[in-house]
């Protein structure tokens, strides 16, 4: 299994460029299935999740050419509504293909979704949305099968502003007959970026002030060219690395507007930043101090920023409180940080903020971090993508050697991590 070796202890200094957003790119590749014309996507990150999503589209018969960070896709040659079961469990994307495939064929079959084991992650909202739009959907032998002569507009009131369910509803309703209203929709920057591509393709989508999205179905979509938004999760991850290691990092392409809540939290903890014409520079503003953070849907503090931020908090003076309200089981990685010397306790209670939907039951979704602590290098096994980055960050801050197994988890979502850490003076090798 591929692994990293990191000799820690040196501050990260220098300049890197933010890649395109993983959670925008994969969805926009699916959107390309909605037209026979060519869709060109620029700033596509070179990561495992993009590769596997392209492979799924190719398996359906689409033509996809990859030239560096630009991909050209033509779905006119798609000859099947069946995503092969070999893609079962690889990521969250297959379920997003149901709507586009129904528009093409009137039937679709997709394997079970996978993704990181950070909670139950059901897809009931997706299926409910598809049924409201007129599809019949059933799970048969480990495969979701759906049928619909023509999807029609509907009212979809999401019980929770799920990113994936909002995207499912969007991708299924743009070509439906009539108007769809998605209430309590998620409005993450990656969703807005998907809407921008769909608008270029001819879709009629309005985001209302109350977080409802209104989609007026059109009969045809055309090709378009779109540059994928920068990855705000990668930006926050390296920003936390810069401040935790007492370094100074300019991230070109970082967009202030997509990380405002993160910037507030960073400043409260003693981190500083400077917005430049090229991006955002991150460094320490003084002694690091403890804080309280609660994750939430956008524009709240993103759940995918939580793990690198916790590593940063291990370097801050005092007792910090972190309440994870999006995924119910996202603190598993803290055990390895404890093994490195961090003082972190995980609790099932809602600490530090409002009670959330995980207040009852056995959900380890809050933690206390006592800092500052000296971290020591160790041997670690990466359990999932964001946990993986937090291990790399902790290893850069720690004294001594860390050996981190499971590099493929990180490479699923971060482009050229060893290259970027090396560029910042970190001592990392991949094998
Ligand atoms: N939920 C349901 N039913 C559903 C859908 C969601 O109960 O049908 C619940 C989930 O269990 C979870 C919450 O709603 O508790 C939020 O889930 P959401 O659907 O928003 O998440 P997702 O679409 O599966 C995306 C990102 C995640 C990110 C979350 C939240 C992708 C591929 N993944 O997941 O990113 O944490 O939104 O922002 O877009 C990552 O990149 O490492 C990652 C895990």
C-alpha cells in the first residue's frame, strides 16, 4: 500500500497554487451527461475521485479526453444507462447519475455509493427527490434501478440541506417538464458553481433568498466551457498547516469569498492572512489561543475544514471546543493524534454550541482539545481523506519521523500533495 514518510519540525514556507475543487469537478462531469454537445471543463484537479468519475462516464460510452487540467467530454455516444457494479462503493457520485440517465433512457441503474466512513450517510433524500420528480426507484440486488418516461417538476422539501441531495435534485430537474422548487437546499460554493455551468448549458435556475432553488425545466441543454472553482477545502487545509507549523504560505487562486467563515475562525485562534491579487497568504499573528468551533452547512464552518483545524488547535494555548453537526462520526482520526501526544477527548454530548440533531444516541460528535502540546512522529494508518490530510499536517508539525500508510485516500481528493508539501520546504517522500 502506498505510504508517505515525513520528517517533521520545519515551518512550511513558500507559494503553492490551489487546485480546482474536488466536490465541484466530479459533479460537473456528471452534468456533462445532460447534453449531446461537448462540455469542456478547465481547472479540473488531478485526483483519484475525478479519474474514477471519468471512468464511470467512459463505461457508459461517453468520450472523454484529458489534457492536463482540462477535460473535454461528449456524451452523445453514451450507449447504456447502467453504471457497472464494479464502481460499487467507490465514491458518492453514482447516485447523481440517475437523473441524467433517466432523461436519456427512461431507465437507469447505478451501484451503491461509497465515500468516507464518517457516519451512516444514507441517500434517502436523493431517492425521495427522484420519486417526487416521477421516477420509480428500487434497490434490487445491491443496485439502484430507476425508471421514468419523463421526469416532471415537483416540490422537493429537503429535511436537511444535504449537498448531494440538492445536486441530485438539480441534475434531475433541469430537463424535467415544468417547474421544480427545492426547499431547504444546500448552497455550498460548489453547488453554485454547478449551477453556473448548468446556466451556461441553457438551464433556468434561480436561487431564492430563503435558500430555495427554483428550476424551470427546459427541453434541451447545450455544450459549454467552464472553469472549476478553486478548492476551498484544500486552501483551508494548507492555511491550517501554515499557521500550525509557524510558517508563511501564499496560496495562489485562494478565493476569500469561499472561506470567509474559516478566516474568522483562523483569526480568532491567532492566525493571520493577507488577501493579495494572486490569492491569500497565511501566517501567525501572535500566540495561538483556544477557541470554539461548530461545523455546519454553508455559510457555516465546513465539516471538511474540521480535521486540519483540530491539528491547529493542538498548538493553541487553552481548551478548545469543537462540535461537529454535519457528520455524526468524524472524530475517529483523533486517536492517532493522541498517540502523537495531543490531548483530545471525544464526547457524545453537544458541546459548546446549540444542541444538534445528534444530541440523542451514541454519536461521538464533539471534542475538547487542550493545548499547546508537543507532537511526536509515529506510524499511522489513514482511515479517510480529510483525516489523511490532518495526519500529514500533524506529521509536518511533529518532531521526528512519521510513516503514514494509505496515501491513496489522500490522493483521492488532494492533487500532488507530496509536491506541494515539498514546495513549502516540508520533508516528505512517497513510496
Ligand atoms: N443525509 C441524509 N440523507 C440523505 C443525504 C444526506 O440523512 O439522503 C445526511 C448525511 O448523513 C449527513 C448530512 O445529511 O449527515 C449531510 O450530507 P450531505 O448529503 O450534505 O453530504 P454528501 O453530499 O454525501 C458532500 C461532500 C462531503 C462533505 C459533505 C458536507 C462530496 C462528494 N462530498 O457529501 O465531502 O463533507 O457534502 O458538506 O461532495 C470530503 O470531501 O471529504 C467529504 C466528505
